[in-house]
C-alpha cells in the first residue's frame, strides 16, 4: 500500500497546517528562496516558497480578488497600477480585468517565481504572458519604489511574509516612499497577515503607520482557508477617496468580490478594532 504524502507548514511555533499531496511537480533553489510546486488532493496545485504556502488553485481567488478589486473599485479612475511582489500573477490577472487600467508594472525580486507560475500554475499566471498592459521589473521593489520618478494611481503590495528580503516591504519608510509615488488621488492596499494567532501586534503597527502617512487609512478583511487561521486583513491608505465605498461598476463574473462584500469587509469585529488589539 502506497504511503500517503503530506506537506506541512509551521504557521507559528505552535500551529501547523497539513495538506495531502499527490506529487511534487517542481523545485528550484534561487538566490532568494526555495520554490516548490505540488499537486494536492483537495487544493489543486500549490505554490510554496521556503515551505510557506503562497497560492493554491482552490482558494487563491479569495485573496487575489479582495487585495485587488477593493482598491480598484474604490478608486474613481485607476489607470496605472504598481504591483509589488505577486510574481505568481494572480494580482496581475485581477487588475487586468479593469478596462480603465492602461498600465501595470509588476516589481518582483525573483524571476523564477514568475516562470514557475507560468509553467505550472497557468490558471494563476495566465496574465503574465502576452499582456499588452504589463511591464515586468525584476529587482528589489523597495529600491524601485524609492527611486521611481513616475506616478501610479494605485499600488498593491502582494508580498510574502515579513521575513528576509520581504521585511522591508512592511516598514514605515517603504510606506512613505509609496505615498510619494502615488498620484494626487492615489491609493495603496497591502496584505497584512492573519488577524489571529500572534500576528495582531504587527497589524496594529502597520495600520498605525498608515494613519500617520495617508490622509485616509482603514482596514478590511476576508477569508483565505490556507492562510494562517483562515483569514487575512488588508490595510489600505488613500489620499482622497473613501476606500470603503465602491465608486465603479463591479467587474462581472468574479467569484468572491462584490459591492456588498466590499462594503461589509470594512465592518470589523471588536477584536480587530485598533483600540481592542
């Protein structure tokens, strides 16, 4: 009888998630991280970076739609979008669905993530190839943001967890650089980790930084089963428009996002309101 194969992620020192796999399809060690892709029993294909689950075919739409479509629908006319990280392409795919967006810049430090997603997770990386809206910058996004002279209507920070080379994407200095990069009506949204377990002090710190830097700073949340404790929060900063209010007609045929979900995602339970954290 064949032995069952399992992938385990230690989400904290005291919490572990296990996902049964069928086969490991790919592995590559780059200058930045180890990339693995698995075929799983229940979650479809799964992208793992340094043994941390990043994307599964089953639930990735929940994360990518909420990270992308909330700011895109709240902004009155988003034409230029910078995506920081997100080399798997899920955020690029969602941003591309908006006809108003004319230019997308993807700043990804590890080219191998882009390549592996195109080759092994085509439903996620579908917009990374032959996309006339897309420009790809391979390099340090912190450096790119601090030195860029152009302006963007929207910056979406689709980063991995705040460790190693990604740690700078969670700093106050980085958020200040993002603010300088935004147009007069610009917005920024970022993944803010899980609202459970030991992540809440960091969430409070990020939201505090946003409140100091951006005229309007809020936070919303959503469900992502394979992320720690099954949830994700998204701090969002805006120069003019209220991020909690959708201003544009909803993109059709989405699986998670709607105007109703948009508005309700900003209704936070008491434990997530800053004074309770």
